[in-house]
């Protein structure tokens, strides 16, 4: 067991939860509103068709990928002979294991989000969908930077962020292809991307931009999409808004010469991934697709805190609907439902999938073992200090 991982993650999540708890009352009406929007729009075929039509009329090329393999093939074809791509944070890219697949095909992948870049250096499972490195202390990251780059960086968040931002910038210039997810796509063909670091602006302005997102990310209007993004920002970071929200309505163009519209920007491919979503939307697990990806359920999940292979909350359930069996470890404690802005009932769906009694005993047995291991690691670390 990685004792330090659990402690650092606990401290990071505690700080975040305190921020959220202080102000979450203000968001109650928005939570209900976004839940209703999601209920009506998730995997709504009419909305998907309209969106595809309107994206195409704005000049985006659009492909629907049924399975992960289809999405990967489309990305590889689009990348062509390029040897390096830059990428921003995306749950869908994680879902299809895009980076791993590109690397296996000889393509260098540069994560442009600082948290994702840290995870690229360390390897292993991310701690949280929007804070992937929340389990790594500044000391640990600074030590790794010294090991990999031979550079002494002060073990402070500011110094590490500055070093990595510079390091990432050097790679950004070399790439001609940028890959991102999308927070939302609207039925009139707008693509919305929210971010804090400014990196997404660099990714989508590359000569070729590949945007991959799930068919569940489609919203009826830009106003509905912005409501979901605001809620996601608050429940992911405790901030009322991300630093930037990009709204992309087409390729860069100008009408400055004789008022004739001329395209001056790159080319964009939008890949809408199904990967079982259409079937889930028609099943008793539909509710899992209402998720806006804030990760609030992850920050309270006790099993995730002690077991790095349990993704926590909604993510464990979603991955087990696609074949993983980690959901057997769910304790059924219900903390994730209380923390979820949309009150998505994850444990009830897990019960539906795995049954409750057998899983209850199994998960509690594993959890007890983890607690014992944790206690022993703690005692060992105290003895080392003495
Ligand atoms: S019910 Fe399961 S997924 Fe939800 S917080 Fe508890 S252990 Fe985690
Ligand atoms: S299930 Fe709820 S809390 Fe978890 S990521 Fe989705 S919206 Fe956020």
C-alpha cells in the first residue's frame, strides 16, 4: 500500500470538500436544472442528428465511432505521418486509452495539462478526473523532476507549475496536431471547452485539431451547456467558473479582403464516441450518463482513498458496465450520492449490476485488510522517524 498516496489525496480532497461545502447551497437550483437538462438530452437521437448536421454545416468533419477501436483508427488516420501530438485533459481519451495506443504506434504524446503531464512522468492511475495528480505531494513531484530532467525545483506548487509549464511549451511548438475532448457540444454545432491553464487554446489552434467526446455530451443549447459547465467547475474545483471557456463555432477565417470570407485556420475532425452509451441510455443504468464529470463522488469514496485501482464513484460503475469488475469493491456507503450535484444513485445501480449481499461482505473484507495495511504502514513510518 502507498501510505503517502492516501494521506496526500486525503488532504487535497479535504481542502476541496471544505470549499464546496461552504457554498454548495447557492447551487441547489442549478443542480436541479442541470439534472433535468441531462435527463432530456442524454443520447437523444434527434438531438444527435441535428448536432452532426450543424457541425458539418459549420465546416467540421464529423465521425461517429461505435467502439474504442474505431475512434483510435480514426485518430491514427488523421495523425498520418506526424510523429508528435499535443493533447489536453479528456475523460473520453482516457476511456479509449488513446495515449497508450498512440505511443504503441510510435507517436509521441505530450500532455499539456500540468496534472496530466505529472501523471505521464509518474505513470499509474490518476486520483481524480480533473485533478489527476492530487495524490502526489510537492516533495515527491520535485524529486521525480530531479530524477527525470536533472533539474532542482523547489518543492512548492508555484515552482513546480512554472517548471512544467515551460517544459510543456517547448513541445507545443513542435506539434502540428492537437487532440482534446469537449465539455459540451450544442445542437446548433458549437463546441465548448472549459479550462484553467490556457493549454486548450494551444491544442485547438494547431494545424489539425481532433476533438473526441461522447455522444452523451450533446446539449440542446449553449445556455444549457454553460449551466452544466458552471456546475462542473464548482463541484470539481470549488471555483464558480473555470478561467477560460472556449466556444468554437468553426475554423479561423477572415473577411478582411474585399469582404470575402476566407478560411485561414486548420482543419478540425470531431469524433463522437458511442462505446455502449446508446445501450446504457436504454437500460436501467441510464442515470450514469447524466454525469457531468465533476469528480465530486471520487473525493468522498473511501475505497478510492485506500485502493489506487478503484476509480471511485461514477467512474468505477461506468467502467464496469464496459467490462471491468472493480465495482465489486464498492462498499455501498452512499457517500457518492450525497456528494453528487445531480444525485446520481451509483450504489443502487451497482446493486443492480452485482447484487448487494455478496458484494457487501467481499468489499468490507477487502476494506478491512486495506485499513490494517494502512495502520501498519503508518506505524512503520512513525518508527522510522523515531
Ligand atoms: S457507495 Fe461505493 S462508489 Fe459510492 S462512495 Fe461508497 S464505496 Fe465509493
Ligand atoms: S456522478 Fe455526480 S459527482 Fe460523480 S462525477 Fe458525475 S456528476 Fe460528478
